[in-house]
C-alpha cells in the first residue's frame, strides 16, 4: 500500500490491521483472520454452532436476567443512586459476551442477536461519563475512589470493552461501541500516560486490547499507551490488592521490568494476557526487547510448569503458578481462561518466530485444556480443569466470577484465527481443520482448503487454488507429537517407540520437502487443484513425565494425535483409580459416533484392582478398560476420572 493511501485511511480514523502489520519487520508472519476462513470441519463446526445457539444465549441470559450485570449499566444511566450489585469486574463479562456475539454474527448472521447486542451497546454507552470513564462499580459506589487500587480491574474492564468494540465494528461496521471504547482509552491516556502518573494494571489485558485499537484506528497513541502500560511494571509502582498474595508483585508480574523477566510467576491468566500484549507491542513497534524476555518465560512455562493437557496455573490459592514441576492432578487449578490465554500467546510467538513449536503448544492447550472448559451440551462450564477426580467435580451452569464461559465462547467462535498464517510469499498451515481460506498473495486471491477427519484421523488433504499459476511457499506444520516429541522441553516424553513416521505427497507423488522450524516446506509454482496430502500416523502413545514431577511419578498418560485421553467412570465399571497400565497393555481404537458427540475411544485389557468389601484385601484381574478424550469427560454425570495412570500396583494413589 502506498504511503498516501495509508495517510488517507489513517485520517479517516480507520486502517486495516493488515496494512499496519505489513509494516512490521519483527513479526515475520501475518495472522489470517477468521473472517477470511470458512470452517466446514466435522469436529469444530458443530462446536461453533453450539456456541452460537446454546452458549451465547446462556451468557446472555446469565448476564441480563439471572445476574445484575446489565442492570448495573442501567442503574448508572438512571442516576437514582441505586447500589451496584456483584463483583467489581462483572462488566467484563458483558464485554466478553459481546465479543463472542460479534464473532458469532460474522460466522452466522442473526438479526435478533444483533438487535440484542445493539440494545446492550446502547446501555453501555449510556453509562459512560462525560469524561469517558466507564465502570459501573465505581460509578455506583463512589467515583472518588477510582484509580486508587490497581487490583480493582479498571483497566481490565477497559481492555475487554475495547476488544468487544473492535470485534463488533469489524463484523457490523457499527461505530457506537468503538467510539465508546476510544473515549475510554483517551480518558485513561490523559489520566496517566500524558501526565506521566505511574500506574500498574493489576490484571493485564488492556495492553493487547490497545494494540487492537491501534490496528483498527491507526492512532499510534493507543500503541504508545500499550507500551507505556508494559513499561510501568517492575518499578514498585504497583499498589493495592485485597489479600496478601495479591499484594506480592510476583502475583501480577510486577517484580521485574517486563523486558528483563525470565521466569513465570503469579496469576496465570494475567500472565498470558501480559505476554500476548507484549508480543503485540513488540511486533507493532519493532522492539525485540520483549521477545527476548518472552522466550525465557515461555520456556519456563512450557518446560517446567505446564500440564500434559496444555493447562497452566496449578495452584488455586493464587489462580496461578507455584514452584517448578508442582503439577498436582486432582488439585490442579488450570483455569479455562489460562488455556485460552495460552492459545493467544502461542499464536503471537509463532508469528514472531515462524517456529511450529508454539503451535504445538497452542494445539495442546486448545484441544485439551481449553475445550475441556465447555460441556458437550454447550451450557455447562469448568472454571478449573483437574486431571483427576474422585467423582465430586462437575461443570457448573455459571459462576460468581464468570470469566471462563464467555472466554471459551469467544475463543471457539474465532478458532479460525489459528488455522492459517501468511506472508506475501508463503502460506502456513498451522492447524488441521476442514476449512477454506481466501488469502491475498502477491495481489492475487489464493484459496487454500483442507479436508480432514482430524483429530480422529491424521490424513489431511490440502487443495490449492491460486487462480492463475503462482509461485509461493507452503509451510505445513508437522506436529511435535508426530516427530517423537510430545511437548517442547524434556518434562514429557513418549515411553514407547510406536512408529510415527509421517509422509507427504504432492499430487499423489512423494514430495521432497525441507523441514524448516517444524514445518514441511514446499516451494513451487502452484496451479488450480494442486493437492498436498499429509499423512500423520496416530498410534496410541504413552507419555511419561520426568522424575521432578512428583505427581506423575511411575504413571503414564495416553495420547493419540493431539488429544490427551483419560479414563472415566461410565466406561470402566464406575471406578478409574484402580486401573493399572503396565507397559505391555495394548490399545485398539474405535470411532463411536453415538458416544460423546462422536469420539475415538481407546480399548484395552488391563489389570484392575478390586478391594474386598471389608477393605482388608485386594485382588487384581485383567478387565476391559476404555479411555476417552480428556476434553469430553464429565458429560455423563459426576464420577471418577483420571489422566495419569499407575504403571504398577504400588503406584496406585487412591484405592476406591
Ligand atoms: O479477575 C478476573 C478473572 O477472574 C481472572 O482472570 C480469573 O482468574 C478470575 O479470577
Ligand atoms: Zn476464567
């Protein structure tokens, strides 16, 4: 795009994110937005539809009818001195639901839903103060206290408002919420950055949102404000917090300046949003200072503090990280929002480096840790996602702190963001999801389609339609799990040597590809209908953890393709804690279309311990056992479940 064109668009106040990204040198790959991707996939399409038809209506009902979230906005506008009800951060659930609605409207236009969103937007706009401040809690409880306690989520709310506004504007072209968000951001900018008043956001989120606002408006002020927020950390400015843990600077990543951080600390969701924002600011400002820090922090997360499900934040007391390798299974906190944040951050790391290991982690968190947060019916949610249960844990209809439901909703509706990426000279196929993307390459529209039964089957057919013959590179991700490396780092490894050799064909012939950063790279002049066939064998793999992970000692987990498996009560005689998986137990696979919306189950014969009724003796007998994908547990009533299985009888941790 020529400079004068950019200037005209910038003057008009609107500039596409693509043109901004094109100016980035640090970000070597551009994301492909879900609005350019049509998903036809057998696995994801029904989930997306369910979020549109069930989850979003649940979020609307909870937000508007069953809880006073929308009422709080009405109370502000009514100016009758009514009291705020609920938590100081409840406005964020309205905004996140609106963001999910915006994505849903893009996927599936729906006049009634759009009307509801417009109605909410009118109420939100009516609650904004003349100076731009917008926060129902402080407006109803005392504006004199605003911006006095960093823990009170004022900028977290602003961040979610901005994200919703950008999403709604992108889908509908309607500016009302975007204008509200701009006034909010301007108010914050003039309160803090322009006056150089120190302020640390207790719950990061606004940083990544401000970059979205910058990409949408072209106004660099918002990018500078995002960077300013990042630069506030690590200098002792952080204040507030309602209990001791929250006062600790580690809790909100405020002990060390962001560019010097090396280790992950504190609240998991805050950390994920922070590093996503840091990656975005680094990319937009061509500042590699954030990148160096984030590479170390990422290694600390993935190498020492991540569950095999891609979940993070093992400790409930701080909703976050504790010490390295502290990964309890039954007591795992593993908030759904933290896995959603892992998807965001790992995408950014991939765009900045071109390395597929970030997508390996993204895929793990998406298909396991995050998806587990949503019931198969679409109307029940997990806040925490443990890896074992004695039977007393189930999904809820809603929560007092309800960050997770609308978060998983917005992620599922926008899952198309993570399938492809591009430059002008190349296309990256990151996730294997049946879809068609229309991409602009060298000023031509190129269509890339995938058909696949992934994650049940590892055959992926990619068809290229460039219109006219065009030379470009195609990077097809070869997952780490297909190259004998389940997770980057050495915490987890495969204990068996099941053959996982993959193969790649172009137009039916074996292709000589180069392996570059975890991708099979093919460069050629493509013509309409050219076909790439990737075959990823999907044997049942056994995973073990290194000895430092004491909760997984002498235990084994099963994985097939990208999915981690678990044993759940209905398939195993109501017990799972008494199943032993010695190394010689063989598994067969079977697709069961009628079970759990259609899953591949793993079936084997394994020693199962039975305890005598008096509890004094035990016998072991080989019995049929069945494992299901982890994300699909807890959909058939409460009961025991376990991911990490003992390998010997003495390794059984809990005997029922
Ligand atoms: O504080 C807002 C959200 O609520 C956090 O992201 C979650 O961890 C939960 O505490
Ligand atoms: Zn949450």
